[in-house]
C-alpha cells in the first residue's frame, strides 16, 4: 500500500512539473496543457487557468495567449467520442468577451467564426472579408489563409465556383495547405471531371492522415484513376495495417471487372465482428450479381442466418432462382415469397378503406338528387376506382423493389450499422425510376380504356386554339396561386417558382440522362395523359355517381394533390384539380384538362432546361 502511494505521488509530481514547464505563450499551449489533465482534473484545470490569467494580467496585449486560454477552456472537457463539451458555455463566454474587446482583430474574428452558427455566420464572415479587403489592418499569411479556407467551406455546395476560388486563395497563402478534396468535390458537383481530376492528382505524395488519403482514394476511384488510388491504399496499409480499406479496394477491382479479386476484399470484411451484417449483405449482393449460383446461394443463406429481414420480400432469392432454377428452396426462403404475396394482398385490400365509405355514405345519405344533377358521361365505377388505386400502389411498390430495395430494408429494419452509408441515388437511377413509373401507369391506364371511354378522353367542346388560350390563362392563374403560396413558403427564385409546379428533381434527372425530347414525351405528354384519366376520369366519374359533382370534384382534387407528395404546394395542386374537374363537366370530356396539363408540364420542362 505504501509503495502504491509513493508511486502515485511521484506520478502526480511528474504531471505537475510537466505542466509547470509549459509556457502559456508557446504556440498552441492549450493542447499541451490538456494532455496534463488526468488525475485531480478540476484542480489542475483551475491551476492552468490561473497560470493563463497571471500571464495575461502582465501581458494584456498578447492576443494569442488570450485565444489559447479560450481554446483550453473549450478542449479541456471536450469528449471526442460523444462530441460534447462540458465547458461550452464558458468557452462561448470567453470568445464573446474577446470579440467585444477586440472587435476588429483578425485572429479573434477567425476564432469567433468557429463558434458562430446558422444565419449569424454569413454577416460575420462578410464583415471579416470586408475588413481584410479594406487594408486597414495587417493580416499575416496564416490568418489570410485561414479566412479563405473558412470562406471556401462556407460556400461549398451553395456556390461551388466561389468555394473553389476561395480554396485557391487559401492555398496560395499557405504552401502546406491542401484543399484538393474540397475542390474536387466542388468540380464534380459542377460536372467538370477534367478539373476534378486535375485537382485531386495534385499533392498525392504529401504526408497526410490516413483518412484524408482514403478520401482522396475514393475520389480517384470515382474519376476512374484506379492505379493512383491503389498507390494511396498501399501507403495507408503501410502506415496502419489495421485501417479498413477493403471496401475501397473492392470498388477499384469491381471497376476493373476483376470480380474474383474484388470479392476477396468483401470476404475479408466478413471476418471482422463489427458490423458483420453489413459485410455479409455486401458479399451476398456481389455474389448475386457477379458470382456463380453456388457462391450466390451460400452467401444468401449466410445472410439469412445473420438477419431474416435482409431480403424480407424474397427478391434476392427470386433473382437467384433465375440463375439456378433447380436449387431447392428452404422453408425460410419460401416464407419470404409468402411475405411478398401477402404484401400484394394487403395492397389490394387497402383501397377498401376509402371505397367502402364512399359506397356506404352514398346509400346512407341518399344522394340521388345530387347524383342526377350532372351525370358525367364516363362509365367507370367504384370497382375501377379500387383497381386503379391498387395498381397505383403496386407501381410504387415495384419501384421500391427495383430501385431502392436494399436501402429501404436497411432503413426500416435497421440491418446495417449506424455509420454505414446508403447508396446515393444517381440521375440515371432517378430517371429510370421515372420512366418505369410512367410506363407502368400508362399501361395500367390503357388496360382500363375501351371505345366509349376513349371517346370521353378525347371529347371537348373547345377548339384547339381555345384550349391553348385557356391553358395560357390557366398558367398565369397558376403563377398567381404560387405567388400566394410564396408568402408562406420560400419560393423567391423564379426558376424555383415555376419548377415547383411539378417533380423538379425527377424532370431534371430525365433531362440530364435522356435529353429534351424524351423528357418532353414523358413529362409533357404521357404523364398528363394518364394523370387526367386516373384523377379526372376514373376517380372523378366513378365517385360522382355516388357523391355528386361537387363532393366528387373536391375528392379527386384532394387525391391529386396528395399524390404529388408535396404538402407545401397542396393548395396549388388542389386548385389545379378543381379547375380541370370543372372543365370535365363543362366540356363533357377530358381533352381540355389534358391540354392544360400538357402546357403546364411543358413550361416546367423548358424552364428547367433553360434555367430561367
């Protein structure tokens, strides 16, 4: 016991003497002081603060030491794992005091920017930039570089051109600073791969942390610079053999179409205990795509043992069945298919939640007189309303299974680890999803047409000139409605104002991947055609027989608004549905509403194309 006390006393004496040897005016002294905070932390913390205060009292003009004091307060009790600072309020108070004493000091302004958030950042940043441009205060290269680096980070994504310019300036004033990752990301968002490649290939030989090298490696992979990426990962492996680079190496060899070598890195990841479900999932997905049926079934069954919910609807097992139809099905695998069939039955049953009340209420309240007032010519019934509701939901279900199956399972069943990233949806995936969605709904709509219904679809008592004229007037009216909504929702930008009338991201993806003419065909012709038939044709005319014109029009307009999944623009879509519903009654057909819809979607597409 005595020996233990002696050892502890010596250790404490050593720590105290170490802290005593640190000078407060040494660069970044706060970091050295934090390392001495072990036992008797609060006492040591107060002693170090006293040391700072004593020095500042005798050297009141030493700004650096005053900043070091604030930084010491901010880092002494900072928990790296939780990302939480127990002394945050004290740190903020220290920063504010400095800023009030020295409102135009470059170092203090830069330090305050680290503790400024939200809408307060831009005014302070612009003030600091103006102060730099005024040349009234001398800025050293370190502070100048830091200012431009902060500016570059602030404008990243919001204004990538400005972010790149500031990053270049920051590097000019600091030879050791490397912002190539930031600039490369910005160039990629601007779709300038040549500049992105030029940026990332600079300074690859510089000594940097492994996580920075890993980030650069991933960017190199995305730019098809596989050989350079491999060199970086060789360096990471030499620096730290425990650093996980298997997924990045997998991507490299997958791009090289060396699927056997790529698979070895996925297998290596399955050995680790941490996040095993994610690793096994990736291996199974690889084997389903690239390996033979034997490897596929082994990986798939191993995945099932790890998590039953991975492949909840049995889609992966169905894919394997196409590869190897003779493989036997286990009971667990059959159960997934039963879940899929049960889900489809549930989708079939859901429309009864609104079909049965419509039928029951119409009989209970006896809407006979109301029903006889208009008598729209469409011969669709509630059975067709039920069928198109089911087919609409089935289409959405199919899209999830085809394009977002793994991501949705991971999200809802929490299969993979918290830090595992979802696959980012590319323009191609979004465009293909929109094409499939439109094609399926067009097919299902056509199935529900016959000769009499086709006549109703193309019937109108207006000429083409009248319909186009009414469409233009209606478009102006739409703009007025959007302006009203803009008083409650931020739609200040003109392009945002007009393009908000429809699914902006989906249309932009179609434009990027398939060009103007395919986009016009889908967005301005196919979509208006099937949407008008579904909402103003099937839903409107089938419910009008039971609820009367007014109630049925409000119902179909509400469903039309809800189907666009944009509550902030619900009023716009609702009014759009009401007006086109009115023209169904007036023209005794759908043609006028279809033309309205075509003109609206055409203007949206042209707006996005021109960026007006």
